[in-house]
């Protein structure tokens, strides 16, 4: 690996709408201190930089968050923030970030990671899996996904079906990729778990830049053509506005739809991992992550419960919260907005945000 250092792109441009009202446009959830004094974004950068060096960690995010990223990660080189000219979903974000990196470091093997809002309790295993995936991607030209075994049925996460074993690397089995199932119903999720060969889709992928760009050329030719023109603009130090014009030609869609739906087990493999993993996508998930083992409450602020259990309470400094006879409740007070809902309706916060976009955009 000395001649091919591990380089990782951490995608950090999501809106985090299900964690409103804490997650806002000015500072979305990945940049908020959800589980401690540091944000999950900072924890992921620290986890990666500790093993691979901060100079090899790149952040893909919106232009509006460039200064915030540099503030949260002191020492991160300014050029390591790969700011998207505009937000155009993951097909554009991945293609642009990889194109820029391949221009700077031709022939790189790259980890593309959607982990800026993930909890990982087994840091050492996470790093070891990425290193093993790096070896496979470089030596066999595979797209290597690192995914985790589900611990409960969830309709908020995607699932990956895997097939026969294709290889062993560093004591870890690697299997053929079969298909992706995007956010199934709870009943379907339960059946997938019972089948025993499905994983939660983490969004951790290791592949070579050459492989990525070849897949764009094969499956997303319109995007590929725009990326080739962006390379030409980079080579001639073209103005940022010109790159923005070219970027806008990339179809606005997910990389799942643009690339992965067209792939099978010949090109892509899956490495099951045990990472102590959680995707903090909604308030009920955060409640479960932070819950006290005795009461089941997750609390930030001053809270006195009476005949209450398994509530999440987020309150500003100086405000006392008291509940009487309520269970499984989400209460989030940010001063200018107050959210109260049953925990099993936490996924519906996204619908609230859609309403606010039309009627009260100042609250976003």
C-alpha cells in the first residue's frame, strides 16, 4: 500500500430532515453534536485520520459548508474539501469528487463513504475492513462493499443480498453481490433478516478511480461526458463557473439508480462486518442509541419523569422538562421550534419539513 495510499472521500452533504428541528440548513445533523461533545462527522474524520492520515481524507459537501468543515476539522487541507458546485444527488457528487481526486492522484484506490452521520463502536474492525477492501479493490479490480448484519427489522434502511463466497482476505469472507433492496416494509425486512443472507447497506465502498469512471462511462454516459469535460477544465485551470456549468449537465439522480442497479456479482462483492454500527437517521434511532439502560430515556437537558419511560428529551440550557405518564415520546426544543411526537412517528418528521418548505421556510 506504500505506493497506493488509502484515500477516503467522506460524503457530508445530506440535509438530515428527519432530525429537524435540531438539523437545519445552516448546520445539518452530520455537523451537530448528537451523541456527545463532537459531531458524528468529526468522529468519522478522526477515526479515518488516525489510521490513514488527515492528508488522505477528503470531504465532499456543499459549497455553503466549506468553512464549517474547515472549522470542525482543524488541520484539514483546504483543498481536501471537495465542494460541489450545486447539490445534485449522489451520482453527480461521487462522479465529481472521484474525477477531481483522479486528476490530482491518477490511479488511486478510493473509499467512498456515506458515514458522516453514523455511529461505529468498533473502530479497529472498521479500519481493518477498509484495509482489506482496499487490497481486494486494487488487486482484483472489484467494487468492494463493507456492510453490516442487521440487528432488527427496519424500514428506514436499505438491504444488500449476498451470495456465494468469492474470496478470503485477512480472515474475512467476501461474497458475491446479488441485489439491493431499498427501504422495505417492516414485514419484508423481517423476512430478509430471517433469510440470513442480507445485510444493512452502510454506503461504505472501496474501488479504484479507474473502475468508478469506467462504470460511469458504461452505465451513465451523459454523466461521464460531463465529467470528461470537467477534467479538461481542471487541466486548463478553468474558472469555477465553467465547472459549475458542466456539473449541471450531470443527471440529478442517486448513484444507486445510475450505476449500482445495473451491476451484478461479477464486478461487485460484499464483505459482511461487525462494526457496532448505527445510522442516526431519525429521532427514534437516536433515542435507542443514547437510551439509559434503566429507564430507557435519552436526555440532553434537565428532565424529571413521572411514570414515564423510553422518552427522548432535547431541551435548551436552563429549561426544565417534566413528563407525567407518557412513554415513547420525542420532545425536541430548540428555542424557536418545539417538536413533540410518538417515537413510532419519528420517520414522519420529513413530511413536516416538506410542509415547512412551502409555508415556513425560515424554520429550516
